[in-house]
């Protein structure tokens, strides 16, 4: 996300359930996350040269989320 002229201290970055919110001066943006595949608890961010980079990694699959196979009933 490009935020030219904004100081790092003026940026508020929040993760609320399945949404990332970015607030900075007159700028506000919400980005929806795919709730079943991301891990907002491990989210990180970097801000350099007016560019905000947000990384929200995929979470590992849970045991009950194994890929399945459809079985034909005869």
C-alpha cells in the first residue's frame, strides 16, 4: 500500500477478525481476509519509503481440514 508523505508513527494498523484496517491522516482502507486460510495472529508489517507492506501468513491446516474425496453411492 502506498502512503507517500506519511510518517510511520502516523499509521494505525489493526486486524479485526477477518479485516485489516489501515488508518493514516486522511487515508482509510479496509481489506477483507479469507478467514479460513489466514493467521492474523502472526501478521507482520514493514514501512519503507512511503510503502506499507503487510504480510498475513496462511495458517497450517487443522487435522479436521484434510482434503476429502467424494464417494459415489450406488
